[in-house]
C-alpha cells in the first residue's frame, strides 16, 4: 500500500499543480492520495484473495467515532490540562532552540545554505499570507490542509502500518519523520517533528483520526493568526 499511497499522491500533485492555487494542491494530493490508495489496496485484497478485506476503508483511516468515544471516557481533565501545558512548553522551547541552532550552525557544515533556505522558506510563507484573503487561508491552510495531511500520515500510512503490525514506536516515529521532512522548513523542523509525534500518539492511543485532526487544525490556525495579524 505504501507504493500506492506515494504513487497516487504524486500523480495528483502533478495534475493539480498547474491547475489549482498552491494552497489547494497539497489538499488534493495528500487527501486524494490517501483515499484512493486505501480504497485500491483493500479492493485489491478482496480481488486477489477472494475474501473480505481485513478492514473497511473508513476503519483503516480511523474515521469512525466509536473508538474516540471510548477513549474520551478514560480521559481525566486535570491530567489532560497538565499534559497540554507541558506539550506547549516543549513546543515553544523547541521553536526557540531550533532557531538558535540554525543561526549558529557552522559554515563548513552547510550553515550558510541552511540559513538561506530558512530565510527563503519564511519569505515564501509571508508572501503566501500577505497575498491571499486571510479567511480563505483559514479555511484552506487552517482546516482543509490538516484534514488532508492527517488522512495521509496518520490515516492511510499509520493505518497500513498498524494493519501490518509494525512495532508501535515505528508506527508513530516514521510518519512523524516523513511529516517533518515534507514541510521543508529548517527553522521549524524540531517543533514540527515534536508536533508530529503528538499527532501520531493521539491517533494510536485513541484509535481515531479525529484527535490528531483537531490538534493539527488548532496548530495551523494559531500559526496563521500569529503571522496574519
């Protein structure tokens, strides 16, 4: 399924790039790639083995709400708030540390290239926000992009790895690494990786995609609010 996931995503990206605004290209590629690969993989399983697939597409993507309802019954509000405060503190600390690390990275080890790349990435983000309607960005980058990326990384990819019984640490770690690299932002690599670990843990612990979708949306909207206003 991994090959299908990457292939469909690449095809949709190539098709969408010349036709759609850049904010919609990733939504179509990641969201569409996840849905198409999941359906094709499970349909192909039925066709090849002439028996029911081990999961329905919605189950592999962790879309049903029943596991989330069961998970929420065991959540203690006080513990949740303490963990949330701790996670925010770590995120902010990593943001500061990442910026400091990039600024002092030795020239001989690619420091100039790294700083130029970081500057170009930040300028591209600023240009995107300044040149677009902020409310459209909130819908596309703040809501639809997190849904599409979660369908890809914590839905299709993690769902397939869990179905194939990969070790728990790889199920959380590998999608987080891919997620961090995909963003191509040296200045935000550490905090993005930390966020991705949290998203993966929420998906694994709750058995549902929706907690990671909710956290991802909150993060993107907060970032847009900081840069937009």
